[in-house]
C-alpha cells in the first residue's frame, strides 16, 4: 500500500505544479480534468501525510526508549507510543477506505424518479411523502432540486414525479442507495376500521449524464409536440407546449409537459433522455450493473422492498443492512444522514472485501 500511496503523492505534486504554471487554464478541458483529479487526490495525500507523521513520531519514541530514561519519563514515552499506535491503526484504516475503488458516478448530480406502486391512492400519497422527504433532504444539505415532469393523482398523490438534484458535488454518492421499492405500513385516512395497510412506491436514481458522455444525433430523434393535460395552470390544453422525444436506435421515450415553454420542456426532456441513455450504455458495458438495476427497482410489488416505513411503530428499516431507526417523522422530514452514512460504510466495506 505504501508504494501506491507514494505514487499518488507524486502524482498530486505533479498536478499541483502543472496547475500553478502560467497559462495552465488556457486549455479549459485539460484544466477541468486536472482540477478534478487534484481534488480527488487531495484527501488521500493529506491523510497519508498525517499517517507518515505518526510513524515518524513513533520512531522517535522508540529511539528515546533506547536511552537511559528515569521512570517517570519512560512512562510518559510509553504512554505516547501507545497513543500513537492507536492513531496509526485509525489512519491506516481510513487510508484503506480512501483507496477502495470508487463508483465513477459518485460526484455526479442525480435524476430521481418516484412512482406509485401497489396500493392505489395510498401508494400515490406515500409517493408524495417520499418526494417531500427528498425536498427536505436537499434543503438541509444545500442541494438544488428542480422538477422535470410530474403526474399527480386527484388527491395530490404522486403517480410519477421526476426531478433533478445537485448543485454541488456528491449528490449521486449520497442518494444512489434510494433506488428500489419503498414500502409503507400505516392506517390510511380513508380507512374507517383503523386497519393498517401496506403500500409501495418505487424510486429510481440515475446519475445525470454530461454532454461529453452521451452523444445524441439529431437524426436519431423523433420529437412530437402535443397539448399538456392534467393540473398545471392556465397554459394547460391551450398550446402545444408538451414535448415527447423518441430515441429511435434504443426505443427510449421521454416526455415533459410541466413548463410553459416548449423550448424549456424540450431541454428538460433531453436531460432525462441523456441520463437514461447513459445508464443504459453503462448497463450494456457491465452486465452486473443491469442486474443490480433490475433488482433495485423491481415491479413495485409489496413483497419487493429495500426499506419499510412503519407508522404505528414510528420506525424506518433498511432491509439491505438491517438498520432500524426509531425516528420516522424526522426521517421523512429529510433527516436521512444516519441511514445514508451507514449504507455508505457498508458499500465501502463490500468494495474492500472484493479487492482482497
């Protein structure tokens, strides 16, 4: 591991010199790539330097123990050596985690799709709860949330809502664990007998593709315009502002009707198309990714779930890591960090185990 860390440190120093050189920003594409790599290596180098400093202090303590020290001084050195050993173990483990293979999409913004699953109107209302949960999480953590398209039920539930979330690095690294079926257990407002119902909603989290990653030819697109339908303001059913884009080679179809402007709807639909194509291309390159995607989203049936929100017991349970938190109200208000951190740790542990 030391050889790898030394190579990373040398690369970091080379990048630092190149970025500081006159005219380094002349080539903006190269500048962005160097800046990104420099930022990614920085925490590893900082941790490695702290680790090297601890090892240096330990060596000094061992040298001192070889001298003729009085009892009190010797005890102080031994105590310091013991403390340094603890720090060494902690820093070594942190370095192992930093060196673990990263998901290449972790720094990307995300597009999140929430759809009602099994459970009728109650499933749609739960979908609305999930959308609000992600809104509150975005507000708490400084992410920008932008709605792309939505289809609501008569009672304000969510049939389908698609939105982007980003504005700062790392959105995908935090929210990728949300992909899958979310199950709710509660007494619906319309339930006269007070019986607990089980419903489900599906969530899909896509890394938002950048223009350089997905090349779409205009000749591969069929773009149709039509009048918007459903709730949405005065412009609905007045103009052909809604957009449907079909990517002919893949058969993917996306639509957007939430904006007043046909141009804006087209821009939002293209964002969604690029992200879905990006995910599809990744799946083709990695069959394991395709299987994971299928298992994450599933059909929306009650029996398939990654997480259960139990209102009578006030708990939320993630079934992938067996973690239960008894703070359902706070969780649905966007206080998701404890769950996300636990899922991140589990993912890093799995990556490390795979490397060994």
